C-alpha cells in the first residue's frame, strides 16, 4: 500500500536541491576536472543533459551558481578546460607547449580552442551522451561550436550567456522555444 503521507515544505525543498559533486575523467590530455549536479530526490531526470563551458582564463568554479541552480531539474556538467582550473594541462600527456585559451604561447589560440573542444567531446563520448544542451560564456562559445561540429546531432541547443547573467534568464533561453 502506498502511503498518503505528504512531504513537508522543508522536505520538498530538499528534494529540489541539486546534488553537487566534483569528479575527474580521463581525456587525451590527462585528467579533466568536472563539477556535476543532478536533481535531488533520486530517480532519473528526463531533461536533456546540460554541459556548461567557461570563458578563457576561468574555470567551472566561475559557473557554480548556474551548476547548482540548473542542476535542480536536470543533469549538469561543467568541465575545466585543459590547463584551466583543476584539469591537467595538455603537457601532462602530449609533452608540448600548453594551448591554454587566452594565453599567448607557441601553440596559439586556435590550438587552445581545439584542445578544449577535443577534451569536452571526449568527455561527452565517455559518458555516452546522445544529445546535450551547451551553455557557454565568452571563449567557451567557440569551444561549443567546435564540439557541435565534431558530431552532428550531439548538440541539440547552444545558448550563449554573459558572465553574471541571472539563472532565470539563462533558464528561460534553455527551456524556451528554439
């Protein structure tokens, strides 16, 4: 028999809160650090998985408010690009000049964008994600475009955002008409 017991307002709030985690995933450049959030309350979420991409010189830490709040109703992943945040740099495996976004070096900006896109693509393939939404800030937008070009149909929606933009505004664009 199913209990007719109702959840108190505090219990309902706990169910809505996102479960936040940090993890490392292998990619062609070594360890990719990723912040994750998924809906509380157990079970599977049925929303399209969201991957959030930071700006050059930043990290997933800059996106924590979005990760937390958007993770209340969908799975959210925010990777640190190679050489950013807590991810290994490209030299960890490749032994070459690190193509870090926004940094002037021998590898150049294009190589930095390519390495970031390759790491994000590897991550999506390792998780066997069939379709994702991408939310990107600054240089992350160009990384998102390269991820979308890597496999047709992977990116169902790409949303560009500004740093510090409200979660409500971002959510409206993610959930609104295409």
